[in-house]
């Protein structure tokens, strides 16, 4: 029975992907179970479409900027939460851990729309606001990854040894904490990039026509040719799969 459930679950996950792959190379798919014909023109049209190339570039820029911002914020944040949990309990760490589930992206999006669509801060639709929103949305994921790694390290003993040798707190942080978090930081940043590239709800609320991300343009493709939309979705799927494989390989080596 367990094997049957696993097979059913595998089919549930893989069937939509298989249909997308088939649809991306089908000549026509109208009122039929499967597409007819075989073609590669949808991928060529996708490559020739300037709106998709621009959206793809925008998504990569937003994801890369989010990774940089997350690196600067998440490492000291996780470190302070770790020490704060040891001294005063883990309430703040629990809040950060629950944020990805407790705060839906649509809540963040509407909040940004209200605050940044005013005469004082007319930044709605700008690329910096989109980057900031993605960074805030993905920050808890990286922070949780680093927190989990910090809990497995015997950090107190290492810091005590460094203090005995005369190391200052900043020297201890840069010389002990940061190097030991290298693997989890890399795997966490890959996850941040994957979430950012695939994020739709937040981007759809905050983006402008000039700064549309790949998922936003992808939705509009489904109002046109089905094969073209399938090909565009396959590209997004490849990006997400590559990020997941890279993250898994990094975790295994750590």
C-alpha cells in the first residue's frame, strides 16, 4: 500500500511536468488530450521575444540582488538570534521561522502598494522596490538555514577558545562563525535565488511594465499559443530544478 501511495504521489507530481514538456514541442494543442505534430519553433520564438528576454534578465538581477542583500543581513541576524535564544529564550527565532508561513506574500504586496504609492514615496513599480520586496520575502528562509547550522555547531566552545586567545567579538565572528557557515550560506542562497526567480504573487503586485519578472510575463503567455507558454514554463522549471540540484549537492558536501 505504501508503494502504491508513493507511485500515485509521483504521478501527481510528474504528470503536469510531462504534459508541459510534450506541449512545448507540439505543433498544435487545441481541444485534444495531447498535442499534435512535433516542432521546436516555440523555443525559437521564445528566444526571439524581447519581452521574455528582458523579463528573464530582470528576474536574474532581482534574484542576484536579493542574494547580496540577504548575505549582508542574514548572517549577523542569525548570529544574534542564536545568542539571543541562548540568553532569553527562542521567541524571536520562532517568529522568524514562522514568517514564511504566517505572512503570505499577498499581505506584503498590499502593504508595499499602500506605503510606496504615495506622493512622499512614489516608488511602486520601480526595480529597487521590487528587489527590496524579494529580499524581505526571502530573508527568513536564509536566516532559518543559518540558524539550523548554528545550532549544530559547538559554537560556544569555539568562541570561548578564541576569547581565551585574545580574539575580540568581531574577530571571533569573522574568523570562526562566518567560515563555519560557508556551506549552509551557499545552499541557502541557492534556495533564495530559486524562490526569487519563481516568485509571482509579490512581483505581479509591485512590478511595472518595464520591470516585469519572468513569471509575470509567463502568465500572459498562456493567453496566446499554448505551445509557446509550455516552452516558457519549461525554461522556468529548468531554472528551479538546476537551483535545487545545486543546493542538494552543496548540502551533501557540507
